[in-house]
């Protein structure tokens, strides 16, 4: 609740103005029965009345009400929408600071649920919740006061059903809540059954078990319906019952009030006004339960949002962070690394074991190995996607953990295995890291990445939209756009992490040939499956299950006659096969 | 930055073709629906009667001062309240009952249709989106059924009833109030147009915001690696502000419409006081009638006030219906030509098979090979050579473009698809587990497999050793989609599943992940047992499996480049030889590392 109050406080002026407008609206509405009373009393007593005046009053009040009705909506609901906007802003601003580990352990769906459902629940609590609460308080206290002023005994009579209403609301309310939770649970089960059947549809089909799963689903469906009807049986009773009790109050007023009019204790106008006030009470009383529910949900949602906002980013600048070192040499000293235990796939095994190597500025490192051997992890550590253990990974003699994060990431460009593109134009994707890039720079990067000619063939050239996550491009095209995106950064260190795997071998070689000049003075790390892509490197490392099993230059590795040599043989054999076809 | 997503489709709030199709779901429950309407009629009459009783009370008893008649009238009042109570309860219950039944039918139909769709469809549609069809979209339609459709009748009854009574009480005043109708109709018409536009604009902006956020979360690593956090935040902020502004515009439309309707009801009240009051003075109108008019006007405006809300519900239900029907109109998978073989030997042949998932990007290019009944065949080749595709084609997850796949000499497209798939069991390296217990994961809900046979199968493949150690044994729950089980245990469970179905043909994709040596030897042992007496096709990663195969097929870029026994292929010193020596070298390196 405190979190919500914090936001309400921020918009206190609007909320205050809104509540003031509400007070005016409610107050004015409460005067109308008094005018009607006066009119009826004049009519019944004297047989004449200043009808035009009364009708004028009613219209005048109605105009005031209309104006202020607009204002409370505008101020209170407006403030709740501002809170919705602010909360989302804050959530997003925090998300961009959080580390890879957080995203690995949090489902995108859950985060989206926080940004949509939870933010909405807070908005409702701040808008509808505050409004209905204030409205109930004002209406109940004012109409009660007006009714008491008419005849306090009649109030006592009219309110005899009230204790029943209270007991009824409490008891049935509790039952409804319990049964509602059961419905929610059944709904989750139902959702999970559908999700599972779709995710496992290939298994179900391959064992030809569609009928069995449909039958099972029908059972869950039936269960859900039953839980729903169980809820309906009490919930369906709730409103008619409240209506009955409210109706009983009216019946009592009809009888007792009628008697009092006849006996002259109250006037006919009093009687009519009293009935109107009674009618005005019903809704706010019924709304009270609904308000409490809204507030509770809002508070729970706020708590979930705050839990994210309180998550500290794991990877941050060290207090004594330094700029990127002048010399882009890389050194790795006895690096052993396991993913933080919370990661599901981690199970505590080291992904990298005892890795050491050093690379001078301007040199090129080639890494080869099976999938899952830890190559990508190594480059992620260099970029501090995860933090390496202290004293294991250095650039220009400085521990990467001591380099300012923004400098580190601006100086190193990574072309990842899975080339994630954004749903915008090719131009904006290439210029992603440098939005101010000139046309010339973009074209040059695209040419260097060997994609420019193909871009020109697209209907809108550089302004072609790549579709959701790049669906309208082929795998190889996406990879080359991602390469151009990295090249445009003009990085000190360039890392290609199996970046051209979807590009055919000839094209890959051509691109790498073109990149030679670009790489010239830069430090580069190339991870590849094809030996042809790395055989000219200054140092080649062969990874297997987190270890470096072989190291050296191409010729040295061939002479070693180990995995590297076998791999080379295999790729030669494949090339032979391809030639024959 | 300009972002582009598929915009959420928002058709008209009311589409008669869609509505007609929706009504076909109501048809089986038309009796319930008719009873609901009848009850609604009774409730409406009750509600109309209450102010009339007050009128009679004032005119006949309170004003003349006749107390005795008031008792009977109050009793009538209470009696009507009780009737209304029971009618309301019955109506709500029956309405919900029919609504739930309709939802159940719809959901079942959606689920069953999903099960019939081809695998290709699931490749293209994200799971989450499909789940929404069967859950939230159906719920949106129920919302419309339960809180709009029936109440529309109620509102019409009520409004007609009120005017009938008003005209009867005093036709001049009744007509005078009716004069307000065009004003209200005009305001509502204007509002409807604006509300629809504002709603659409808001939904579009919201969809854009959600899409941007979702994409950013998925691509957060790229945003951070390119140090674009602050720019990405600025973009989000501007999209968020746009959504806020659209939201505010929608708020304004409502903030203007609602007071206008209230104002109209005040005008009606003023008219009653002025004109009705004059009537009372002139003696042509009673005070009781005046009070009744005031009460009826209050009732008259209630349905108009929630019109806006009902309109929103209608609109979102129509959008949901459109999405659901689009899914239901997806063509089901081809079930084959229905042929069933009396007995299956297990011979498989690929004859010049060409296949592409998309257009002309061939994954298999003229693949031919034959497997004799009972033979063990291993397929080897680098990643992307088309091995997994061969498995998908055998079970007809996809249909080939050229050539033929034959089972016992019959084209598999001739066979009934259920029959075809029942002859094979597929074990993939990534074992999919369902929620429920161990037993259910072995039998896959099939009622033809008794518990004993499932347990026997588990024992046969030695999965029993870990299952029986669990607290509830075969009834132990599979938690978190099997995350608590090791890769090896999941493999064994999948073997048990395959054996329980006793297939003629086994198709295996060997697990590449690390499995501890104890489980590994367990798996190898079980594998030997389950392969006995069956035709098998294995995508092999392990040297031992490859060596013991009767035939090895070497695949490279969708072409069979070599085939033969282990010894024959080694002697050729070709691709297989190179693959084999590399694997051997790797195995050595791991041992020494």
C-alpha cells in the first residue's frame, strides 16, 4: 500500500482537485431530493407551486454537476493514467540496467505480465478505487445526515435490514472469495493443459494420442465449468439478495413512512425525499466490497512491481572504474567459470576450466570446438555479460571488471551467433550502435559485411523493414546485417562468434578476405566451425568441454595430429564430396 | 526510431456474419436461453411494478389518509420483491450455466482442432498466442454473452415498458420526455463514433508499447552490448507517452459523454416537476403519478449509462471471435487415404526423396535408401545435413515434394495417418514430459495401455530403478516440466514410453548431452534390449551405436554420400572415415583432459 501512496502523493494536487469536484457533484446531487420535496410539499399543501423556479433550480444544479462530473473524471482518472505511465517508465528504465542473469532467470511472459496486468491493477486501485471509496464515504454520510434530519425514527425502521446485509456480505463475501480462488486455480490448470498440449504436439502426434489428450482436456474443461458454476451459485445469489434487502427497506419506508405522512409527523415531500436518499445509499454500500478488492489487488501488484525495481543490477561499474585501456591486448589467466547457480542449466559445473592465453594488440585469435564447449561464454565474459572471477581476464593489463562498462562495450563489438535484429528498417538496424552514422558509413559497413548488393535488390533498399525479429531476411542475411552493425561501431576489438554460420563457405571466405584490412590493426577473436575461417589466425585454440585441448598456429596444430588435424581432414573430405556432387 | 508491428486487427463492433456464426454455439442451448428471456420478462415486470405500487400508495392511501389499505399494498410490494429474488437468481444461474456450456463447447472444439492441425502450423505460431485462443478469447465471448446479449433484451423490455406506463399515466408528459430521445440518440451516436476511434487508437498504441517492450526484453543483451540503454529508454518513453495520450483522449470522450447523459436525465426531472406540477395544480395529474414519473425516469437512464461499457465488451468479443474463427478455419492435417495394413513387417524405403520446408530451399535432395525388416540403421552426418528431417518425414509431420517414402512397399500417404504413426515410436534427444505422474508420461493418457504394462515397460528399460525410488513411485508427480529429472532419467522414461506402445519401428535421436557414465551404461544396455526384433533408424552420435548398426547412412547437405557397414565405410577412407576418426580423437581428448 505504501508504494501506491507514494504515487498518489506525487499527483496530490490533481487528486485533491478531483476529490473536490466529486464532493461538489455528490453534494449537488443530494440537494435535488430537497427541491423535489419542497415542490411536492407546496403542491400537496397549497395546490400551487413556483414550478418554474424549482425546475430552474434542478437544471442549474444539473449544469454544475455536469461540469464538475467532467472534472472529477478528468482529474482522478487522469492521475491514475499518469501513474500507469510513470510506473511503466520506471520499470523499463530499471530493466535496461539489469544483467543477463536476471533475464535468464525471469520469463519474458512474467515481465510482460508485470508491465501490463500489474500496472493496470495499480491504475485501477488509484482511479476507480479512490473514486468509489470517496464516493461511498460522501454519499453515505451526507444522505444519512439528510435522512436523519427528516425523521430519525424512520431511519431506524428503514435500517432494520442493515445487520442482515452486513452479515450476509461478510459470510457470502468469504464464500465467494474462496470459490473464486478455486476458479482461478482451475483456470491455470486449463491454461497449462492447453499450453502443454501445444508445446508437446509433436510427441502427441507421433504416438497418435490426440484422442486421449482431447479426452483429458474435456475432463479439465468440465472441472473448470463445475468450479465456475459453484461460484455462480453463491455469486448469483449475492446481488438479488442485496436487492431484496434494499427493497425491504423501501417496503418499510412505504408502510411506516406512509403512516407518518397520514399522522402528519412528516410531509409527503419528506416521504419522497427519504425514498430517494435510500435509493442513493444502495450503490455505494454494494461498491464497498468491490473497492476493498480493488485496493488489495492493487497493493499486491505494486509489491510485485517493487520486487523488480528493488533487484540490483549485478554488473555495474566498479567504484574505481577506468576508461578503456590504450592497448587492446587481451590476457586470460587461469580462468575457471561456472554460471551463477540460479541459472537452470547451470547445475554448478564449470563451463570454462583453467583457460589461459594472451593476445597482443592487432593480433587475431581463432577458436574452434564443439557446441557447448564454452567458446561463447568466454567472449561474454570479456564483454561482462557475466562477470569473470577477479584477476582472470585483462585488457591492456587492466582487469575487465575495472573498466567502465560503457567504454568496454563501445570498444568491443560482438557479432553473436544468433543475430537478433529489431523490427525496424535495415538502416536503423545497421546504425543501431551509432544512430548518428552518415549514409556513407552505413553503406560502407554493409559493403564490408557483403550484404550491400542484396540490400539494393530489396524493394526499399536500406529502408526495407526486416519484420518481426528479422523474419523477412534469410538466416545468412540476418547474420551479415548483424556483422555490418558491429563493423559500423569501429571497435578496437572485433569478435565474431560463429557469426557467419548460415552463410555458405565461399561467401564466408570472401567476407573474411574483405575484412582483412579492417581487422588489420584491430584485435580480433573469431569463433568458427570451419577451419578455413580461422586458419590464418595468430593463435588458434581448440576447445572441448570447457578445456583448451590444443593450441598453436595452423601448421603447428596439423603437425600435432590431434582433434584439429582430424577436423581439418573431415572438412577436406566434405569439400571433396561437395565437389563430386 | 520507427517500429513496425502487425497492427492489431479491430473490425466493427458488430459484424452480422460473425454474430450469426457465434449464435450457432447458442443454438443447442436455445431452450435455456428462452427460459432466461422469460425470466428477464418477469424481472422487468417486477421492477416496473414497484414504483407503480408507490404511486397507488400515495394516491389512494397516504393522501386520503387511509392507513388500512397500506398494509395490503406493502405485502404486495414484499411479495413482488420475493418473486424478483427467485427470478433473478434462476435467471443468473441459467444464464451462466448456458454460457459455461457454450464456452466448454467452444474450448473443446478449439482444442480438438488444434490437435488436428499440421505440425507446420505450430512451427509458425507461437504457443502463447494459441493458448490465448482457447482461454482468454473464449472468456471475452462469454463476457459478451453473459453481460451484454441477454441484458440487451432486458434494456429494451424496460425502456418500452417505462414508456408504455408513462404514456398511460399521462401521454403528454410521456411524449415530452420522449422528445429527449433524439438528443440522447444523437449524443450517443457521436459518442459511439468517437469512442470507437479513441478505443482503436488506444489499442494500437498499447499493442505497440507491448510489442516494443517484449522485443526489448528479448533483445536486451544486444541493447546492453551496444551500450544503447539510454536511447532505448528514450524510445520507450516516447511510445509510453503516446499510449498515455491516446488513453487520455479516450478518457476525455467518456468524460464528456457521461455528464451529457446525466444532464439529460436532469432535464427530464425538471420537465416532470414543471409540466407534471402544472398538471397536479390543474387537477389532471396526481401527486403519486408525479412521484412515479420521477422514479421511472431514474430507471430509464440506467441502461443508457452503461451503454458505453457494453459497447467495449461487444467490441473486444467480436475481435476475439474473429481470431477464434480464423484458427478454426485453418485446414486440418491430411489424414492419408485411410489404408490399413493387416500386418506390418517394418520395411522402410526412401525413393528419391526431395523436401524443402520453404519454397525451393531443399533440405533433402534425392535421398534414397532401404531398410529391411528388423534392420538397425544409423544415420550420421554434420549438423544441418538433414538427419532430423528424415525422422519428421517418416511420421508425416511434413509431406515430401518429390519421390516416395514406403512402408512395406506402400506409399505412406496411402496409409491412415493414425495407423502409420502407431507403427512407430520416436524418441528424441530432448524428451518432452507432460504434467501429471510418471505413469501418465509412459502411457500418454492412452487407455489401451494398462498400468501393469507401463510398469513392465519401465522395468524392461531399467527406468524402474529411479522411478521406484521416488516417494510415490509411478504416481510421483512430474514437477516443473521434468526439470528435476536428469537428462539420462528422461531418456529412460522416453524409452519406457516407446516400449509401452510396442511399435514395429523405433526412431531414435541419440542424446548428445553429458550423461554420467553410470546412466550412460544403463541407457546403452536398455537400448540393446529395445532394439531387438524391431526395425530401427537412429541418428547416432555415439561410436558404439554406430559400430553395431547393420547399415550406416552418411548424409551431407541433404544428400546420401556414403552407405554401407562400418567396415566397408572405413575402408573407403571418405567422409565417414574422417568423421569417425574425429570422434575417436575427441573421445580420447576428453579422457585425457
